């Protein structure tokens, strides 16, 4: 089990620690609902240092990225980031990722913790153009400072105007007395805020300064459980739940990051699927009655026939109702469609809704 640079800090804060993607991670501190509300209303800090970071450099960096990713990275300019995915050869997804462009020959790929080795091997295998690759995952820590008060609370730690960092852009600047920190706005909670990428040896110093700066704003540490409820309220996909090696980006509603203006791995098959229309789609749904949908629960029609599966589900702290994501046949994928979620022995009625669940 790996520790992050801050694992001992979480333990000292009495966090409930769990194994996650091979790391010892804080799942909660004071409870999911309270932590969720902190992020929605003020500011909270996640240690997400388990995420992977690959540096791709050299004159063939973009060529490699274009080959392995579904979005069009040629549209990136310096200081801009892009959400994308890496299709496999069988219509599924190797991983979803964020691509940061520093300059035309330097990019950072941020990948999911559980897929670091798989992703590295996949990208290496397709690096026929000999772009320079470095795995920085074990060298870097990552804090997500999220919530509507994040910019105001953190402004004293940097000369960069945090309110000017727009969604999916980033700056490299001094932060909390540490040089060359990446300050990005690619949040996964839907409540605004920043991510701070720093070297492991600077993580504790930055953590301490962040909590000092945020003290008057009610800043609190937040665990992975609240991260999950926050992202689910936004309808954001989680790899391993809503997307995986068997789900296509077209089925998953990720057509917007699948650009057929270029060739990439399996692009022809995905283009065909988009033109013909997928047989199933990932949808958001709300339960019409009290209940909590969970990953793996069956989605059934009115006759009790299984037509799909719940990929993510929870009791939404903000909406106070059961919400979830799941794959259903395209004919019942439109908002307003009625489906049923098999919760133990009872089929609970649910309605397909337009995402996000939480409108802020």
C-alpha cells in the first residue's frame, strides 16, 4: 500500500483511511454530508496525490497525444487544459484524462490512479514516433481546493489573480512560498476552485499554508467519499464505474470529447457508431420514491425484465433524493423516460433526467 506525502497528516486528523487504487487514502473526516456541504457552500481541500502524471515532450509530443486521445489536442494553446479519453481497439476506453499544454513541445497528461501502469504501457506501446515520456506520478502531489470561496480564500498565497484562471486553464507560478507550482481550474466537483500540483517535498508546507489562509473561510479537509457524491451530482463519469474498457465514449455521452477531425486509435469504428447511433446510452436518473440506488443494481422495465445496470448511485446530499447513472437502451434514454431500479426485492420507479443533477 502506497502512502501520499500527506497520509500521516490525514491520520493525525482522524480521517477514516481506506485502500484506494493501491494508496492509503482518506475517505472521510467528519462525514460525507457535512464535507459535501462544505465544498458546495465554502471551501474544502482534497488530497488527490494518487493521480498519475505523465510528461510528454519533444517535437513529436503532440503527434503521440493526437494518436492516443479522442479529443483534438491541436486546439490547445499554452496555459490551456483539455478533457479527453484514450480509446482502446475494441470500442472501449483505456482511461479518461486531462491534457495540459505548457508549450508546443511540452504536455502533462493527468490520469487515474488505478490506471497509471496500464496507461503508461498503452501510451508507450503507441509511441512509434519516439516522443519523450516521463512518469512523474511518484514525484508529485496534488491538492484540489474546491468550493465557491476557494479563490478568495487562497488569494493571499499567490500573486496570480486566481479569479482570472478560467475553467480548464492553468498558470505556473509561486504559491504558498513554493516556486513553479501548477495552479489549474479543472475541478471535479462543480463548485469551482483550483488544483495545486507540487513536488512531494513541498506538499506539507503548502497544505499547512492553505489551511492557514482558509481559516477565516471555514476551510476543511474533505475525503474521497464526498468527492464521489459531488462529482455524481454533476453527472461526471468515474473510470471503473461509468466508463471502462467495455464502454465507448459515444455510449457514455462523451461524444463532445470525441473529434473526428483527425485519426486516432479506433476512430473509424467510433465514427461509425456515432453515425449509426449507439444501442445503449449512459443516462442520469432520479428515484421517484425514497431509496438509494447503488452501483451494480439492475435497471428493469415495468415487467421486471433487466434492461440495464446502475454504474454510480447515491443519496444526493444537495437534492436529498436518490440519484444515479446507468446504461439503458437508447429508446428509454431521453429525459422524462420512466425506468425502474431494482433495490433489493423492490423495483423503485425512476425518471431519466438531463445532467447535471445539481444546478448550483
